[in-house]
């Protein structure tokens, strides 16, 4: 009797596991709509412009090379989502979770990201030109060579993030936390830094010009402007 009970329990576990696995990928063919679940789905090189993905899930999904222009990701979960080389101009990520997401060489120009989590993410060489970014935890991330030209950044946490060769030229920065961030050759030309937290060492490593406004108590390095 005990052997039969054990076998019955194992059978139930196997059936539950199979059903759960099927559920993860069962919705991959669903049409785009708010609240859907594309977790773990492969959506490479898809035309997803002007979509309403409010409250949807993309955890571990692959959206590489897809078009997401003007799409709405309000309240969406994109944990570990692969957005390599996506184009998401004018998209909205409000209250979104992009923890450990990847956006190598992605285009997020004029995007709106607010009240979102982007910790431990990787956006090497991505573009956020003229973006509106506020209240974001972007700590412990890889943002080497990201372009924030003319973007507006407010209440951003860049603690322990790699910002080497990032371009902040002509960007508006307020309440940005740079503590522990790596700022080698980070470009601050024509930027007002008086409302951010930057150490003298971080400034010495970075690049700026005579129009860069420094925080109180900081001085312009002799190496400015940088010569490539």
C-alpha cells in the first residue's frame, strides 16, 4: 500500500510539472494585449509598434531586434528580458520592472521611464537621447557608452554602475546619485552638475568643458576638455 501511495504521488508531481511547463509557453501565440503573459517567449525581429502592453509579463523573453516604438509598458514586468538592438522610440515604461534586462545597442530615444526598477541591467551602447527618466533604481548596472544626450534625468540611482564613456552632454540632471559609479571618460560637456552627487575623483576621471557647472567644492581638472 505504501509503495502504491508513493507511486501515485510521483505521478501527480510529474503531471503537475508537465502542466506548469506547458503553461509557461502556452500564451506565446496570443495577440498583443494588456495583461498578457509572454514570459519565456521568443519574439525576435517582430513589429510591435504602438502596442498596449500595460500590466503584461515579458520575464526571460527574447525581444531582440524587434520594433517597439510608441508602445506602452506601464506596470509591465521585463525581468531578464533580452532587448538587444530593439527600437523603442517614444515608448513608455512607467512602474515597470526591468531588473537584469539587457538592451545592447538598443534605441530608446525619447522614451519615458518613471518609477521603475533597472538594477543589474546591461545597456551597453544603447541610446536614450532626449529621454525623460525619473525615479529609477539603475544601480549595479552596465551602461558603458550609453548616450543620454539632451535627456532629462531626475532622482536616478546610479550607485556602483559602470558609466564609462557615457554621454550626458546637454542633459538635465537633478537628484542623480553617482556614489560608487565608475565615470572614466564620462562626458559632462555643457551639463549643470550642481544638483548631483559627484566626488572630485569621479570628476577627474570624466570629461567636461568650460560650460560644465560643478558641484560646490569641486574644481575643473586640468585634463578638461578631453582629447580623444
